[in-house]
C-alpha cells in the first residue's frame, strides 16, 4: 500500500477530516481501476453536460484522477525501474538537470547546479515512496576526481605564479573557517546538540563529504556509537542551504565583475614609425617596457622588404615596425620609439606571411616557445598563442600545450613547412592524453587516500578530489617530464571537467535527497538547521566582504574562490556559466581548494571528538 503522509492539524474535526482523506486516497491508489472509472465518468460529464455548475466539478475530478493515476504509474513503474538502473538514472538526471539549468529567471540560471537539485528531488520522491534511488558513491568519486584533475591541468600554468601572492587570502580563509567552527560549537551547545551533530552540521554547511567522514570517525573514537549516524543526519539537514547560500554570495560577487581591475587586456597590433635618431637596439627597448609584447615585422624605409626583427637589430629614423601586445605595453612601445603609423605591414604578405596553426604534434607539447627555436629553424616568430578563448603574447618562456593555436609570422615560402612542423591537425584539440590522465589520476587518488596522523591519535585523508587536484596542478605546470607529456589540450580538459562535474552532482544530489526525508523527521532538525545556517552565512559573508574590500579581489576571481572555499563544484559551474568559463574563475577555485579541504577535515575531526 502506498503511504501518504498528511499534515496533522489541531482539533478533532480536522483530525477526522484528515483520516477520511487518507483512507480515500489509499483506497484509490490501491485500486487503479476505480481511478480509471472516475476519469471516464468525468470525461463523459464534460462531453455531455452544458451547465457550468456541472462542467467545473467534472473538470476538477478529471484533473485529480489523472494526477492520481500518473502518481500510481510513476510509483509502480518509473521509480522502481530507476531504482534498479543506475546508468539510466545518472544520464536522466544529467539531461533533465541541464535542461532545467538553462532556464533563466530574470537573467539568472542555475546551470549545472540544477543537476544537483534534480537529484535531491528525485531521491526524496523515491524515499517518500519507499523506493530508494541513489547513484553509487564510486561513480561520484570518479566524476569528482576527473573534474578536479582537469581543473588542475587548466589552472597549473598560472597557479604557482598566483599562489606566491595568495598568503593574505589563505590567512583570511583560515580565520573565517575558525570563526565559523567556534560559532557552530557555541550555538550547537546552546541549543543542546551533541558533538557529532555539531560536527555533521558544520560539514554539511561547508558541503564537504570528507569532513563528514572525519566527524563520524572522531565521534566513534570518542565513544559515541551513534555518532556517525547523527553526523550524517545533521549533514543532510544543512547541506542544501550550504549550496544555495553560497550560490547567493557567488551571485553577489559576479554582480560587480564588470569593474574588475584584473581583467586581461586584449592583445592588439600596431605599426610604429620610428622617430629616434640614436639607433637604439631593439632588445634594450624591450627591457624598458613593462608588460608582454613582441615585435613581429620590420621595414627599413617606405619600400624596403619586410623582415622579422630580432633583439640585435638597431632601429633607424623612419623605419616601420609592428608590435603585438597588451594595450598598455603597446602604448609604452609607441612612446619609446616614435608614433603610431597609418601603414599596416600585416597587409603586405609578399615577404612575410602569418597563419594560425594548431599545435597537434605531441612532441612539441610541454615545451616553451624558446625551446622550439623556430627563429633560427624557420626564420619565424610566434606572436600570439590562443588557448581556449584567451589570447596570450608568445613570450619565450610560455609553455605550449597540445591544442594551442599559435599565430606564426614567417617567410611566405616556408609557411607550409612550418605548419607541418606543428602538426596543424584538429586531432590536437581533442586528444585526452590517456597516459597522463591515467597515471595522474592514479597518483592523485593514492595521495588522496593516504592516511595522515593527527595530534589526537586519529587519522584522516584529504580525499581523492584534493589529491587529483594537486597532481593536476603540478602536471599542468611542468608540461613535460623528458619524453612524457603531462599536459592536456584545453578543449579536452574542458570536456572532461564538465562531464566529471555532472556525474558528481547527480550522485551528490541523490545521496542528499535520500537522507533529507529521514533527517527532517527528528525533533532536532531545526536546531541543526539554525547551526548550519549560521556557519554557511558566516563563511560566505566573511569571504565576500574580506576579499572584496580588504584584498580588493575582482568579482570574477572571487566567484571561483567562493566555490573553492566551499569545496563545492556546483558553485564553480554556476560561475563558469555566468562568465563564459573565464580562466580567472578556475584559478580562484584552485587557489584555495586544497587548503580549504584539509582545514575543513581537521576542524570536523576536532568538533566530532569534543
């Protein structure tokens, strides 16, 4: 028999009314033939009756009986089928969730986060109908590990440069999490919660599953046999607001991103007329300019041949030279050399040509532009490199990745030879480099599962997500070890990260949804929710205020950092959706994620053992 839970009102009349309604609904759901007869009768009344007083009740009866039959069919067939078919459930959630995620309300859409909420709703429906639906934990672990590894590969080239200046943000992160933990203990004890519940509420409020495991383990070691169960219930109660609350703070950060001061300057090219008469060396001029730029073409006088300049060339009055770089760097070059010219050396392709070429040859991946030495090999220059949708100046120290598109300026007669050298095949855009993927993932999971001993005598691990992220950052940074290429094309990492994220969100949603129904049946749920609400709000508000007004961080990077602080991929996906996958989002996420993961696990361990 299908159990339908009705809200109990005070008073005998309301109680009898509820009992009657429950009895009728149970009878109808146990006898679908009666529902069909009601639908037929209502349909006949609608067809034959002409009086409004009869048609309206008939229409209501038809709608209610149709809804009951749909519920019965769904419960008897759909839910049971989904419960026994994990793969079908997974891809149904991915497809339906993203369909919902693309719906915009006042210009705001959930994006991939909708998959999480669809999973919660489906699992909660299944739990209410005594038909548990859950995507296995192993699939969620796999998805999250793929996601973090791909994010690490993407962010690796810039991460270690940024981390040198990240001492302030990391110190603020530790302080905010510490304040949130103290608040959880104070409020939790004031409301009469056990240590395991406080620790579980903290883990759910910061949406960190490894912290939940640490909290349950610490409670068991402290002698609380029911601790792991209490922690899990508290985690389920606070988890949902942990996601929704941080999405709100992420949205606040994105509202001021248009005023970001760290927005990458677009690359421009300009032809300069030389006015100086002292014959300066080009290399000396380059050293005086702050910012990235390259000189790509040089013409002596008005009619001379166009050549590729080197740092050893001297500039003479009335020479024409083309520079490529950021707006600020190009302006400095113009001021240092002469004035902007109306001539365009790019249009004259008689001597030098230019072409966008795809780096598809694996032998070139992971090498710097300087190591390729194409200046001497072909008499050519790489002026720009496009990775994803971002253009970068082709500086000698820039490490190339498979799938990059380089803009090469070289002799017209050698462009075909240069294209062959780089490969120039579309296969370079989609190669997932399975050797680096497999070995990197294995190493990251091994590191993530390694047990670390704490001063209390308990052990903890940072989890496969943090482990694969660390390995991905290192692999993305070094690019190559001997003949072994560690990097992956940007396009491939983008596909892998999105797929892994969707798989993880589907699993996390079904896990949380299945627990929510049980969590809210206990009398402590509101105390747990209040504790978690305060923790999430303190973390979100503290990070937002301090990073915006103290650190002066741009809104785009802050939106990713908020996702990293919360160790919540759904927030990262939301920020990527709103910014068009701006690289600064992933960089902010990766900057704090490993530290946030470790600190949360340690705090949960301490809270669970109190």
